[in-house]
């Protein structure tokens, strides 16, 4: 299938989704749905798109999408089946994240100053193996945040799966300082940030974590399972950040965007991390 055919099928699918499920009022909403459709197709093995083409396709569809075209669009049966499945996947993922968040609040009752977006972001790679794009993640965070109710979470009946994931989340968040140190070390490697989207492999992150844990100045007690949780978290978040650089920009603009995001993160880590607080639980 040519790139033109793939783009046309994608825009028809986005229009079908908008017609059947929700009005897309902003470019970011169009990007979220376009990326969700592509992600779902890749999960199913029905389409193969190189990482660098992924965002290009979505951006081109967002450029062409017009709300006024939705009402008159004709939806073929195959497209209808696709968007039905995409919507079901998105709803299932949303429910998994919401249930895990509720289980975490109920079981560990963190204070109500909990950083909700950051907590939701940490849950996503624990319930979904696919690498989501930044527009997909932002959309999911917004949807879960709007539906989350603190009091309801405390009384909700929680399933065993959500409880188990919440237990791992609590363990993961105890090592938030270690995760941040790992990201800080990786962010300082400009060669890493210049790699193509989604090229940050878990093995690279795992090697950097091993260097940190191998430092004799660090006294720690962290099991292999928790190490792998941290590696998966950091890999997911780095690749998500890289996916936010639109291919329509120049190389210099993309580099500047990544530098800006890196600098924002580094600034948020001031004062500098010290080994004394690496394993303190979050406030």
C-alpha cells in the first residue's frame, strides 16, 4: 500500500470515528485519534509503519481534516469495524488506568495533593504494552482526570488485577528519585536525543540503570522486578517525549524542542539529586 493510500484510509477512519463517537474540535484531538488508529493497527499487525513516518502521517491527516466533512462522509463497513475496535480499545485502556488509580488511592490513600497527571502517566505503561504517542497520552490523561472522583475511589469495589498493578505502582513510586536520576543521566546524552523516534531501547535504559546501581556510593535494596518496572517507565516516557517533535519542523526546530523539554525536566530536578534521598518515599 502506498503512503498516499495509507494517508487517505487514515483520514477516512478519523472522519468515521468523529461521526460515530466524538466531535473533534481541535488539532490535538485529531492527532490523538489518528495516532490511536495507527497504534491499534500496529498492535493488530494489520499495518507496518516506520517510527519516523508515524507522526508524519498523523500531521498530514490533521492538516487535511475538516469538521464540516464529517457529516457527509460515507463510512465503509471495514472502516466502521476498525473504528469500533479502536474505540473499544481506548475505552478499555481508560478503564484500566482509572481502576488502577482508584485501587492505588484506596489501598495506599496518598494525600489529595497527589500529582494526578504524573501518576496516570506512570500507570499507562503498566497496563499497555504499546508505545503511545504524546497526543494519545495527553488525551488519556485528560479523560481519566475528568472522570476520577476521590470519594468514589475510596469506596469502589476493586478487582484483583487493578489491586496487583496498584501494588507495583506503589513500589515504583518509592523509587521515583531513582527514576528521575536515570532520566537525568539519559537526558544529558545529546546523542540519545538525536536518535530517531522510538529508537530508545529498553536495553539502553537498562544499561544506564545498571551503572547507577553499580555505584559503590549508593546503598540500595531494589529487586529485579522493580528494576524492570523502572526501565519500562523510562523507556516509555523518553520515546513519548521524542514523538512530540513534529516531522514537519526543521531538524534545528526539532532539536530545540527536545532541548527545551529536556531543560524543563532538568530545571524541575533542582536542587540536584543527592544519593541520600534516592529511596525516600514520595511526599
